[in-house]
C-alpha cells in the first residue's frame, strides 16, 4: 500500500513540474527554467526578473502559521546559501495553502525592509512550549554570526503566493491566447498534462537537475501541438543513410556487444553491414532525436515495441531449436529474418528506412535486451 508520505512526495514532484510549466509559458527569448538546482523551480531571465520558487503542495487545506516550517525552512535555505541567490530578484514560496487569519505575513509586500526584518525577528522572541523544530531554525538564522544585511536582502525579495491550485489555472489564464488554437477545453487539459509529463522527463546529466531553454521549450511546444491538431509525422532524415564507415569507426565498434552476438552465431559476413547500419542510425539519432524531447520519447516507444516483437520471435525460434546443432541454425534464421523485416513507421515518423530499423535492432542487442543465440538459458 502506498503511504501518504510517498503520495505527498509524488504529488509534490508533479506540482513542481506544473509550476515549471507556468514559468516556461512566461519565458522570453534567451530565458531558461531550471528544476532542482538552486531550488524547486528557477526562472533565469535574460532581460526581465529572475525568480527562485519553492513549491509546497498540501493534500488538505491547512493554514500556514507564522512559525510554520514551510516559511522558516525556506527562508533559512535562501539565507544560509545567500551567495547562490544574489542575482535572483524574487524569492517565492508557492503554496496551495493559505495563511492563518492572524498571520503577520498578511500584507507583507506593503512593508518596508526594516519593518519586514523586525516583524520576522519578533516571531521568535517569545519562547513557547513544543517549539523545538522552529527554535532550531530560528537560532540558525539569528545566532552564530547573524548577518542582518543578508537577511534583509532575502526578506525584501521574499514573496508568498497562496492558494495556488490546479492545471485548470493554467488553462483559464491562457485559453484565449496561447491555447486558443486547440479550441476545446478538454483538449487543452490533455495538452497541458502532456507538456507536464515531458517536463518530468528532462534529465540533465551530472547535476541531477532539469533545465530547458526558451528555444527548447518553443520547439517542444510546436512539435507537441502538431500531435493535437493533426498528423505530425515527418519522413525519417536520411543524410547519413549512405555514409561510409571510417577505419576509426570500424575499430571502435569491434568490441561492441552487438558484434559479439553476431560472431557467436557464426555470421561473420554480416558484421560490416551491421556496423554500418549501427553507425548511420546512431548519427541520425544524435542529429535529430536526442535534443528533441518529443521525438526522443517517440523513438523510445518504437525501440521498446521493436524489442518486444524480437523477443517474442526469439521464443518461437528457441522452441524450434530442439538440439545443440539446430540452435545455431535457428539462431542464424532468427537474425536474418529480424534484420529483413519491413521497416515500421512509428509515432512522429513516416517513411522509416531499412538502415534505421536495423540500426535500432543492433542498439537493442548492444544494450543487452536481446541475444541472437537461442540456446542460451
């Protein structure tokens, strides 16, 4: 059974992507949105206002009190890592909750910097029972080398956006402008949900964060919009179809797993063609799929479907191979029949080519998801 903790984490992550989508829709040229680097969501603006946003999602409508960890942990993070946020104009707590009716944070934006500082500090002047977590954070801020100027800088940029809700908020805001081309609200909802899904799948290597530029999002939006307005398929790019292998490429491929698998079934004459198809396909993927989120997603689905087809076919040939001598013959037949399959078109791509499908098959084998020899357990 899924715990409420896990449910909250998952909803929080999805809500985070929802906020990221809002910021993506607000981007201007040369802006970018980053997730999980400086904080939950960051908009880096080239000419406008840069924002760092902490996202808080609640299952229930509980109010935020003046000593809430939601406020204090957020401010402590900005204050404790002050140098990372010097170029960020707005530090925002974006929450589904509302403030308590007596909160000192009501009308926060109308206070001057000194008033904000005094108000914030005075929250913890009185020591109360059962305040261990709050007091620990309060002391981290106001004791041991407290820097009032840094805290004032944070508090002056600090904003709380309350009662922020669902996908419908985005649709209501943009239905007569950005999403007008979709005409119907249910189609807008599916479109927005799909964009959020893609934002959740943008990996940035090394720093475990997500990042998307204005141009990347613009391309993604245009590409995915086609899926909701008609046939978005385009012919497979073929500039690498007839490219010849260099000696360096041949040397680098000799020890690849997909080559070992062909050698294992004694089809040495097939190796050169296999290398060529593998290399041409990889160049095509790098040039036209890797940097396009939609196309990359469609290619992954195509690859998975192809792997399932080949796996089922292998089971048939394994049944036919009832002795060791026959295993080699059936393995060779499996290979030759598989690479002779008619190329399948897939989502987003029409006029798929033989070289590309064969190359994807070799990539599947190279990844360890298929073996040609049917005698293996």
